[in-house]
């Protein structure tokens, strides 16, 4: 029960911002007839200049299927974290190498 997405923002063929969101969910109480679930979400914002990370921010929050304790994601504070963009930039380079194939496979 996991999903992940990476969004690359580009200007003049250079990545200047990466937004990454990972989400997992699990059961968090309730009954078999009416289960309660909890989504744990991690968002990362990476600001770059010429493929060099300038600032990396992360926020984590959980949303439950029931209850009024859910945070407003916009009100959750970001924390500065160490930057590691090697894997993200490798993925981006792979996407760009296959960019011309998007018409054939219908995505990218």
C-alpha cells in the first residue's frame, strides 16, 4: 500500500525544482465492517541551481479516514533536511533519454 510521485520543474533545460510525494496507508482501527485507515504522507521539496541542491525541505503528516484530527497539509511545517539528489537526477536523465518514446508508449 504505497505510492510515490516525482515532479521535475525545468527552465532552459535545467531542473530547478523537484517535488516528491510518498504515501503509504494501513488500517488504523475500526471494525471489519467499517475499517479506519491512515495515510502517512512525506513530501520533499528540492530547490536546485545548475544541478546543485540549494535547499531541501521535508514535511510529514498523516490523514485518517475518520475523525477531525486531520491536519491541513498547508499548515504543516517543512523541515530542512540533507540533500541527496543522485537517484532523482538519475531518474530524470533516464526520462529525458526516453522522451521521444512518449508518443509510442503514451506516457511520461
